[in-house]
C-alpha cells in the first residue's frame, strides 16, 4: 500500500515552487479580467472543449482564475502531499496541452512544432512534465 508523505522532498521543492508561483500568478491576474478578455479566453476554450460553451464568459474566467489560484496554492503548500499536488498539476496541464493540440493554427501542419501563435500554449508542456514527474516520484518513492 502506498504511503503518502506529508513533507515534500528537497528535490521536489523547485518544481513545486516554479509551477505553483507561475500558476498562482496567472490565476491572480485573471481575477478582475475585463469582459472582453473573458470572452477571448472563453472563446478559445470552447473551440477545443465545446461543453464549456454552456458557461457565460465571465463565469468561465472566474472559475479558471479560482482553479489556477487553488492549484498554485496546492503546489506551494508544503504539507499537501506531492502525489496530490502533482495530480492536480497534471490534470490542469493536460487541459492546456489539449488546447495546444486541438486548436487550429497552434501547430505547424502535420507536426507537433508550434507556430508563432502556438508558442504560448506549447510551453505548457513543462507544466505537464513537472506534474507527471511529481506523481511518478511520489508513487515510486521507497522511503
């Protein structure tokens, strides 16, 4: 049976702090997003995930902001077990990578290489990598 460590290992802290601070800042910056910005973010998200079209743009932006703040806080809180922090990050980053892979114009034709417009989303691969690494490290830890 897997034992859940309460304290993160020293090697996990740089990953948790880098990803957590980045995502927390992103969420905080969306707290008071103008209606135009909310509509833009919502439009991009609904193009990839049509079910999100049921939410009004302002509500979507508010939920996205709160989700990013929560995930950032989870990563930055040392007593949250790494496996849970990593799983939250992996799920969130997986959604971002889905945007990159499924949004037209983000990748060069027939390739995973980003277009100039796709670079902003392609860089989210590092968040997915960190999340998967945290989960894998927690699940394979033999201490």
